[in-house]
C-alpha cells in the first residue's frame, strides 16, 4: 500500500522540538520528505539524532534561521527547493509566546509574542504561495490555538497573535482555492510536550504557569492534556491529497474543551 504522502515534500517550521518534532516524525512515517526549520543549530542536531531512522539529505533536511525576519521565508523556500526540488506542504508550527497577565507584558514580550507566532506564519506563507500557485498544488497548515476560542487565563496577547493566524487562514483559503492550494489551521488545547513534561517533573516551571496549565486541563472533558501525536495526526490528514475539499477551517484538537 502506497504511503499517503509518498512523493510529497513538506516544510515544518519549529520542526525540531515539541509538537513540531512530532509532526516531522509523522509526516516522514507517511512517506513525505521533510525539511525541518529550526531556530538553532543545536536543536536541529538533536532532532537528527531522534530521527535517526531517516536519511539526512535523502528524505530529511534542515534549515536554521529566525523566520520572523524579512527575507527568512524566501531563504527557507530556497533551502527546500535545493534539498528536494519544491514544496508541496507547509506546516507553520514555529511559535511560542510569553504567557503572563496582560498588564505585566513589556514592549519586548509583546513584540516577541507577535513575532514568534504571527510574523513567522506571514513570512513563510507569503514566500511559498507563488511557488505553490505556479505548481497548481499546495497544503498550508498552521498551528493555531484553542485558547483563541476559550479565552484561557493569561493568554490575551498570545491569542492576539494566534487569532491573527486563524483570520489569515480564512482569507488565504478563499483567495488561493483556484490555484489548488488549501489553507487550514490545527488548533490544539494544552499539549504536554516532552519539554513541558520535563519541566513539570523537575518542578522548574513558575508557579503562575503551573496554575495556567491546571486551568487548561480542568476545561478538557476528556480530563487529560493532548500529546504531540494527537496534533500530528490532524496535521497529517490535512496534508494529504484526499483532504482537498477541506479549506479555510480551524480543526480543533482540544479534548472537547470547546464544542460547536
């Protein structure tokens, strides 16, 4: 049986750690060739070690850079073209916000939250759209946030950035549908990544963040956090050719914390 993504090339931003690494692993398992975009070389090296069954330079490649900066999206596209000849799937996973009460934000934390979560998506998406349109095919999947819907405590600024990603998606989906490109969001609730799990076990997380995590789990009817495989499965579906009638959607992976 042919793997569902056989012959396709994917770019996963923030693909070396956490949810992104889980997405990278799933897309590789489904037959895609994957370029992992990381912020630091050390992250990329660790990811290569964890993905040791895959052949670097054959079905796995990497790129390092700050994707919020001008020109970064074009550099990423060039790296993918040089490695694999093109991009069929873009997963906008790079992100990470400063989660704190709104009035405790500073100019620096405001900018970093918007840069990391919205500008990264804009830079990379705008870079690949002409490439995908010229090929007549594309899947763009951005990682949003359940907190945009449920107003999770201390997430207002983070939600401003992720809400922008949600809104960008619907506009692009309608505009680029005639070009054969679908654009969707996967919006997780609280996901217990290996990195976060390690911090909880070590007791090294700030008390305020532990409180936010506890509140997030209380809102989930399934009474557990999500894991990276839950999110990766949703991304893998939207990356497939047979998801082609799904566009402009926010697919909530939330354990039921919001419904309808």
